[in-house]
C-alpha cells in the first residue's frame, strides 16, 4: 500500500511539472539583459570609477524600465576589459527608450570621463 502511494505521488509530481511547462527546463524571462564590458582609463581615479559604477544604481532608481543591476564582477576574461556590468530592462521597448534619456545622459556625465573603452551586448527571449 505504501509503495503504491509513493508511486502515485511521484507520478502526480511528474505530471504536475510537465503540465506547467517548467519541468527540467530553465526559465526564459522576457526581460532584456544589457551587458556592458568596460575598460576604465589607466589614469582614472578609483573614487571616480566607483562613483560612475554606483551611479548605475541611481539611474536604475530613476528610470522605471530598469528592473535589476549587477555591479560587482566576479570574473572578467581577457585583457581588453577591466569590468563587466549588467542592467536588466523590463522589455526591448524600455531599453530603446533608455537610449539618450535624461537618466542615461545624467549618468554619462560620470561615466564618459573615466571610460576608455566599452561595448555592450543585449539579449532577450522575446
């Protein structure tokens, strides 16, 4: 009796997982991940770099289309870049509206003087 109950419970769990579409698969959110690879100027003061990075969090608080930020790189491969930073936007449209927005332009006042080189990558499941 106990063995049959276990089998039924396992079967019910598998059926429930399969019907939700989440069984054994990673989630595919519809947000947009904006990855910024950056190399700061060699002569940039550490305090100015720290302010420019911290300002991303300030921008995220002001621009309602930004959902999350990641500001502390764990590993950056290669010699071209010194940091990687990430902003998560609510949608492709939110990312497009962010370009040249007052929030972005305000951040650039701190960012551009310390940035030597940067590139971005945007990815979504939409």
